[in-house]
């Protein structure tokens, strides 16, 4: 049981390049989400999904694209990277039921955009 | 929109002593959940403790306990018998009830434990 797996752990991009951060979970969780963590800002929600085929925007969605074709995977796409997207990105998942469900986080992906 | 405020960017404590981290939040909801997450240098986010707003009893998990004051919208974390491994960033987080899984985080408090 690997939990939530994020790849890559580190990535350096040039402005304007595109890339995809991968997130996979093996816990059959319906809910998945992406957060970004910037110094002094805490974590902020980018996009989330309550199940395959369903996605929605969070607090800071601009510049990012997501899709959810399977329960297991929730990739985050940067179509044209900007220096403002330099951050640490966390994927998280949980069961989609009301109550005190706890998010399980991945180990994070550090992205630098030059 | 809900907000979470951690007014202490940094705190320090001597090993074996007790320390309290502060958190306040703003919401118009009556039912919600509150969490404390720990982030050590490894970057992994680890749940420390959680509290349901409808429960008056403060949550405890071993050396970790909270002081939940609903009327004051305050949710502080107390760490007793501090250990070197407690050194980390601590984040307070809020989540609405009703099935929403969206967390709103505070900016964090960096805790240093001195030997």
C-alpha cells in the first residue's frame, strides 16, 4: 500500500515550458486534490476532484489544468510555466463521505520555474 | 470566505517542556472541523490532531491536546513533554462540514525544540 505517490519530486522548468505533475493513489479514494505551498503562505487549494470525470477549481486555479479519467490518478498540468508557479506542490486524497475524513498527502513536488 | 490565522511565525521550547501554538479562524458556519498538521523537514504533511466543532470536549492524542473555544473561534495546540522530533512547521486548518474536503490552512508556525 503506497498511499499517495507524486512524481517527480523535483523539477526545473524554463518560462513557457509545459509539464505534468503526476499523482496516484492506491486507496480507492474518491476525493483528490492539489495544493501549492509557498513560503509564508501555508497551503492553498488549486483544483480538486470528487470522483472520476468530475473536477472543480479551488482558491488558486489560474495557470493549471486537471483531469480525472480514473479513480487512481489526478495529474496537474502547467500549460505555460511562469516564475510565479515556483512552489512546492502537494497532492492529497480521502474517501468522499461526510465526516472527519482525513486527507492523506503525498510527499510533495518541488517545482522551480526560471 | 473562511480564514485561518496563526499569529506566531516561530516558537521555541526546551526539551521536556510544554508549548502552546495559537490559531484563530473566521467562519459563519456552525458545523466544521479543525485540524493541526505537522510538516517536518521531510515536507511530509502529517495529521497531529482533529476536532469536530459540535463536540465540546477537547481532542487529545497522547502528548498533543487542543483548547477549542468555539465562541472565541480559537483552536490552540498544546504539546506536552516536548521532544526533539516535535521540531517542525505546524499548520492549523479548517474544513466545512457537509462533505466538503477543502482545507483552508493558516500560514504556519515553525517550532524549534532546544535540547
